[in-house]
C-alpha cells in the first residue's frame, strides 16, 4: 500500500486544530509519530497499517459517537512497539496522553483515547460501542483478501521472525482468534470480515504446522 502521508497528516491535524493554534507543536508531535512508525524493524505496524485502519474507521464513521478521538487513538495505538515486557499498548497510551495534554485536547476525551488504545491489547468485547468498532477496525486485516493477508503475515514475521519461538507463538495467537465466539464484535465488521478472517487464519495455521 502506498501511504498518502499528507492525507494522514491532515487526519491528525483536523482532530487537534480545534483545540490548539500551536502549529510548531503539532508538527513536532506528528514528526515523532511518523518517525516511530517508520522504524526499519517494523514490517506490518507501519504508516500503511495506520492508513488501512483509518480507511476502516471511515467506513463506520456514522456508527461512532466520537470519530476524532477514535482517529487519534488509531494514530497513537502502536507508536511504541517492540517492548520486551509486553507493554506496547500501555507505553503507547502514555505517549498519547502526553501529546494530547500538551495540545490542549479535552481531558475526558484523552481518557477515552487512552481506553481505546489499551483495548487493543486483548481485543475483547467492550461495554463501549465506539471501542468495539475501534478494535474491529484494527483487526480488519484478518478478513482481507488472500494477497493482502499474506503481506500482513509476512510483515508480522519480519517483526518477530528472528525468534526461534516465532512459529509456535504465532500459532497460539492465531488459535486464540479462532477460539473466539466472534472475532469481530460489531455486526458491521462481523458481516464484512468474519468468514474470510477464519479462512485466512486457518490457512496460516496450516502453513505453520
């Protein structure tokens, strides 16, 4: 996927410009975001992932009560990656909170953004409808066409494939998805992606076996 950097920047700025006129700070924060997602160790969790995620949020925009905050959570949700102690989401949420406070985003909406980011740790069903749409949009790659899914799987392997434990760990993760009653928590994404997601995941498990 070719990333439209200007479009992604415009998404970010449009969410925050109602609250700050500090354009240099906005640019500084955006540059920190792009630098993190451009880390050469990343294979899937890149700016291309954010663009795909953004497109999925656009599809369910009419279902979301707070579309701008969902977009900000999308942008920050993987800003910190490769934490050996498994605290990617917690550390990403801390960066989001720090940036958004400095950019004068409302405190209650910062809390919502933080909750959305933390929800991507387990992708469990949530009492918040917005969070369910958010995590479904994040997971939508699982239900992509076979070529796109293969690129996703290869990207994950690039990030972790050097480990001798990768295949076994990846298989456990995939099996945990299949064990879910519903991979996608909302009717919108369930109807769109559930069937293909299960086919894709089983195919990858078969390749790993």
